[in-house]
């Protein structure tokens, strides 16, 4: 029994753990020429995403929005607004769960369903970011087969935490801007219908950041 468990653990490590460690910690995204590149996860949200878009548009700042398929289906008009503002819409997932338990079949079903949802809305996603930045070999296969690019981040301020104030988040964004690279923020909570107000802090921190430039 112990031998079987060890074999399964090794297989899981090769399939999921090692790819995640490599892409999150060994192959960090570049500094983007010293420029801060904004990305947003877990939307679209009927209120927060629009507020983020308006701030970015006012500052003539372009971002990548990694969207959740079931939310994109419900709030498709928000995606059209993002497209009209020339922001990039990337693939995140269909249902937001942790990929630590995703096998090859689950991975394909989630990715393909999310991709199909976006394509039906006239969006051909070129970038993919897995939930929680957790990577497995199946993801890498489908990303390559669909001619997409895996995009993680250089900075993860943790703005999903409702207890993080906009002042603290502003300081983290400002510090990241001094180095440059991809920053991962959130324009919605990952759960559909969530009442979390954490994105409000993100919105206020964004305003503070652009006002300080």
C-alpha cells in the first residue's frame, strides 16, 4: 500500500506539482521593460469590472482580463465593453476551483468549455492563466495545441483579501511599478454571486496609484 501511495505521489508531482513550481517560481515573467502590466482575474463582474475599465480607459492603460466562463456567459455585454476599449480578454477557467485536483479529463473539460464560451461571444483567447496559478501537464498541452500563451505574474498583492485596505494595496502596486512586470489583481471574487467587497479596495487603490504617477 505504501509503495502504491508513493508511486501515485511521484506521478502527481510530475504531472502537477513540478510544473507549478517551475512556472511560478523558476520561470517568472519578465520585468516588461520596467513597465507595470496590469492583469485582472475572476471577472467579469457587473459593477466592479466596469469601474476598473473606466479607470483604465481614462488613463489610456490597456490590461488583460482573465475571465471565468460561467460569468462571461452571464455578463457578456461587459466583455463587449472590454473589447471596444481594446483590452485583451484571456482564458481563466469555466468554474473557478483549485486545479490541484484536476486530472487530464477535468482539465480539458474546464478549459475547452471556457474557450468555447468565449468563442461563441466572438472572442478568440490567446492567453491562459489557470486558477491560483496552478499548472499541470494537460494545461501545457492544450495551451500549445490551441496556440495560446501561459501567463502567470511577477506580483501577486493578494487583493482578494477583503481585510486588505486600499492604502496597503496602493503601496504594493506602487512598489511593483518601480520594478516593472505583470501584476495580478482581481476585478471580482472567484465565486459567482459573491458579495465580497474586496474589489472595491482594488478600485480605490488603482485610483490612488494613477493619481500618484
